């Protein structure tokens, strides 16, 4: 199974774009609760709150991709 984790606002934006275009499990990690709640991604994890949930989400991945932005304008 392919899993893609989007970290932060940029990562979540990428996942929201890919949501209907790719056959993979998508997971978004955010520190901003409002943005996390607004995400279209089904599996949402608040950064720093639930490491055990993150471990369980990653379990079973054959391939794992991480997408994130590096800030800036």
C-alpha cells in the first residue's frame, strides 16, 4: 500500500489536490487545528499530540512519500 503524508499547510494543499487523482492512503499532519479541521483528507493528525496514532497510520505501508513546503514566498 502506498501512503502519502502531507506536513503543514503546503503538504495538506498538495494532498487536497491529489485526493481524487491517486490511489493511495493520504494522511495530513498539521499544527494548526483550524486548518486541520478544514482539510478534505480523511486521516488527520495534530502534530505533537498523537505519536501512537501516527505509528499506527504508518504501519503496513509498502511505500511512503512525504510532501511538505519549506516556507517563503
